[in-house]
């Protein structure tokens, strides 16, 4: 048994957790689009072929924003292939994933899907094979009212009103040699600057005016912190683009591997490692901000994060349409690390304004579908669902005396927590992982919130770290509802956190303190 104290104070606010921290990502890859969100003829499909059963689960996850259409796919994608009458759309080779892209689903379908689901689109422009002109013209297609060849094309394709897309990624992982049209930091920085400029001009933004609101532009940062070019890539790209962009993108996937020295500890250290990675980029942004003498602060868009067992071999043949690619089956152990990664994102909400869980359906996703059949909630579905619906408002600073363990990333905390305070709703939400092999007697002191009453208490734990949910046995890994703990003096709860567990608590504020 270990003993820990966690202390949080309502006045010590890190920042407001943007709702977009709970964003996600859909790429033209595997069965994410086809058989994932789009399957005409499926019993639950609506008149557009959108699977309503999947939409229901996305609603449960409370996802506010979805990044599209890639990913690596983006860097070879010509957006013009995906518009207009379906029978005229070309079938193409997708060189990112070596599959065949039928282009039955494109920009207009995505916009319609976003409206149906009630999510905001976060579009990407191709900086690999695409030009600055292609990028500007996609903005024109989406955001210009009409009266020009490109905006009238959208109207002819059935969308009279502009989509007014606000969030735009300028390319994807352009630092990676695997990227179609990979560039050096200097080359990409210059190209991204030009793309950003003309995208803004196309959107009607001048020094004084932005009639439709300003675009929120996201420039590609390092695709992970193991790249040789990290963090120099981020510095150089930001120096070129700082004044034109709003966010620096970062990506990171973690995985469990038996081939490591300490497989479990090395995996459990992921949340603390993600924290280090974000801290380095915060510092890089501050450095560039000082260097270019800017008053504004570029934020971080962590627009790809998840657990991904990348070592898994590909079993599907080349050039297949909608193959089963990267359909990771998430274990209870994955869900534990996943919850810790969510805590890290929340604890860095002063800088991280967007988070996109990569991805949303079928491909490294919390939702799995069967062609013509049902859906499955993966183990990672549950921490996302509980936190996305409750951990809102301000993230407050926590202090804990957690002991540490050694991982490949350095020392990491056994107890990993985040506390959120939604002043408007009068709720406090605590998310806490116990990564120790023994139970943890934990005293949580929540000061200055007013008298608290426990409203919800869930715990995820499982004797089998490798337990998974399957279509045959969908409820193997689930959060269990627990008896509500007593709140001493309206602010202190004592919990016994089981070894290897994630716990979620929600409190209501009974009486706000003046
Ligand atoms: O999400 C899967 C892939 O991972 C994305 O296409 C790419 O951006 C990243 O390397």
C-alpha cells in the first residue's frame, strides 16, 4: 500500500480548458471514412449514407471539432477529386497508405456530416504535392459567398451558403521523410507563410478587416519528439510564420512493447513524457515570440495523440479499397495510459488549445464498426467519454507527493491527476490514475471551491492488464460505478485507489465561497 496526498485550490488556475481539447480526427485511411462514418445501405445510414449508430457514439464522446482529411493522406490529396457529381470523380492511388481512394466522400460530404453531427470542421491543406494556389482555392471553395468560378462551383455542387470553415491545418507532418513531398524546415516555413498569407487574403482578411472572422491557422510542428530535427524544426518554422499563424501542431503516439527493458513502466511513463514534450514546445514558442518581438502567443494544437501499436504487421494487400488498417484493439492497460495522457492535456490547457484524438472511427480509434453490422466501444472510449462530458472549465493546479518510478523517459509519477473546476455549472471533476502495483491510500483536498458533494464516482480496474472489449464480449473493460465517498468538511475525501486503476469523481459545489 502506498499513501499519497493530492491538494488543489480553486484559485490556482492553470487556464481554461478549451472545449476543442476534446477534438478528434478522421482521415481517408483504412475504414475510417468508408464503413466507418459513411456506409450507404447500412441499416442505420441516413439519406446521405452517414451511419447514425456511429453518430450516436460520437455524441456520447461529446466531440466538438474534427480534423480532416489527413494525416499523411493529405499530402497527396487533390481536393478537386472529391467534389462534384460522384460518377465523375476519379479513383486514385493513395500513396500514403497504398490503398485505392474512390473519392466518393469529399469536402462537401464532410461539411454535411459535420453539420449533421454538430461538430466544427478542422480542414487541412496539402503542402506536399499541393501548391499555395490549391490551398487558397480550397479556402475560396469553402468560405467565399459566390460570384467567382470556384465559389460558384460549390454552389453548383449544392451548397449555396459558404461553409465558413475557421480552423485550417497548413499541411501535415512535413518534417517526416515518410511524408509525400517532405520538406526541410526552411522550405516548409517559407511555403507555409505564403499559404497562410493567401489563405487569409482569400478569406477577406486585411490588416484592418476580417468580415467573416479570422481563420485559425495551424502550422505543422514536429511529428514527434524523437525526430532528429526536433525541436529545431519547430523553431525555424515558427520564425518564418509566427505572425501569420495561431497554433503550432504537435503529434505523439505511445505504445506498449514487450521488447523494451521495462515494458510496463516504459509505457506508464507516457503521460509524464507527453508533459515534457509539451513543455519543450512551450519554451520554443516563447523563445520565438521573444525573437520576432511579437505580442501574441501562438498556442499548441496537439492534433494527433493516442496509443498506437505501430509494430503490428500489415495483413491487407496493397491498393485495396477501405482495407482493415491499424484497427488497434485497446487493452485495459492502454486505457490507463490514455487517461493519463488526457490528464496531461488538461494540465497544459494554458498552451494547448486544441487536442485531436487520432483517430475517431476504426483506425486507432475508440469506436469500431462492422461492415453492415454493429459498433463497439473500445476500452479507451470510456475515459474520453467521462472526461469530455465533465472535465470542463478551468484546470486548477494540483500538488501531490506521489512517489516516482523509473521509465525509459526518466522518473514518472505513480499518481497522475487533473482537477477541473467549472464555475458556471458549479462542478469539480477529479481524474486520477494509480500506476503503482499496489493500492494507494489517497487523501484529496479540494480547497476554496465551497462545500462539495460527491455526485459521481467511477473506477476502471482489471486483474488482466491485457483485457479488451470485443464484439463477442463488449463489456469486459468498463468503468464501474462506486459508492459515493464522504466529503469531510466539504473538501476532503479519502479514497483507496486500486493498484493499476483510473478513477473519476465529480462533485457539485453546494455553497460558493465569497
Ligand atoms: O493517424 C495516423 C497517421 O499518423 C497520420 O496520417 C499521420 O499524420 C501520423 O503519422
